[in-house]
C-alpha cells in the first residue's frame, strides 16, 4: 500500500557513469489534500484539484476546466459501501474525471530543459459516482480510455490548459471494473517527444475520451534522453523540480563526462 510521505525534493540523474540521463520533475500520490471536504458519496466536487494539491510544493499549479473530482477511498458513502481498493494501490485519495457531458481536463506545465522526452507514469482505473449526475459508467462496465497530449508552452506559464502547438500525444486504456465502486488499476508508462518545443517549456494535458468515468493516481513525470523511462521511487511523495535547475545539472554532468 502506498505510504503518505512528507514533501521531498530529489533528482535521479544518471549521467557520467549511468545508463540514462534523466531528471524526475514531479511525483504526486494525492495523499495530502488540503482541506478535503466530503460533499457527499466520498466525493470532493466543489474544490478544484488545484485547491487541494496546488503548491505541493510551492509554485506547482494544476489547470482544470470543469469539475475534476477527488475521491476518498475506504469511506462508507459511495454506493452505500465506500470505494474499495483490493489491489492496495489507491491509498486514501485519488483524482477522477468525466468523459462525457462536459470536457473535463487536467493539465500540468513543466520544463524539460534540453532533454528530448517527457515521460509520464500513472495508474488508471474505471470507477463511478452515485450522485452529482452519476452513475456515468454503463451497466456491465466499460474500459476507460485516456488521451495524453503534450503542448509547446513557450511562455513557461504554469496555468496553461494546453492550447499551444501539439508536440506529441498518446492514449492509455484501462479495464472494465468489477463494479462501480471497486478499483481495478492498470499501470501506464508513456513517453512524449518534446524535442520540438520552443525552449523546453511544455504542458501535459489529460483527457478521458470514453468510459463514462475513471480515476488516476500515482503520477511520476520525468525528463529524459530516453523515451518511456521512469525511475523506481521507493517512497511515493509529492515533489516537484520546476525550471531548469536539475536539467542544467544533468547537462553539466554529461559535459563533464565528455571532457574527462
């Protein structure tokens, strides 16, 4: 089961003697929401994801049109049973979104520096709401399909929702859950080519294309010279390295290895 850890800042840079040059930009297990409120059914709907998880750490911003939700796992309100997590992946909270009726989106902005790829690891699962317009998942269940799009963000602004030049995109498909209140997680690692960005600043946009409703958890975002490489993080936490600091560190290490 994922643990709740305090804010930490770290980098995993393999350069002069390592296999992969990479920098971990952000990790979030959604275990430390600020002032989570159960608006009914183990659902936080009236506070944005950014209100709950923005500034973890200071300076980080989510951008969300419409009402992406945060769900509490292990309560008793959802469907009269509470949300169940037999795989022990969710911890106490997850974020979720709707595929139809309105275009729920969630976006995050980063700098990859001079690295070529932005890699993204996460867990996805079908799940449903028993109120606020739900249920949304068809009877019998439907596998959720997410789309992830990487946009150029030359201004470096952190409040972008993804309206720049499209650099790369990918989809990820989960599985139809056993019922509307039990998670069945699929782990995904996606790689996006950021080489066409103006100055290394990019925005990653998440959209649920189909499936009715679904959840996400355990984000890890990495800038790398290799596509689809995600480091193993022993203690999931909430941490971010904005700007070019560690990217510059990695580049210096590579230059040093060439000189030496």
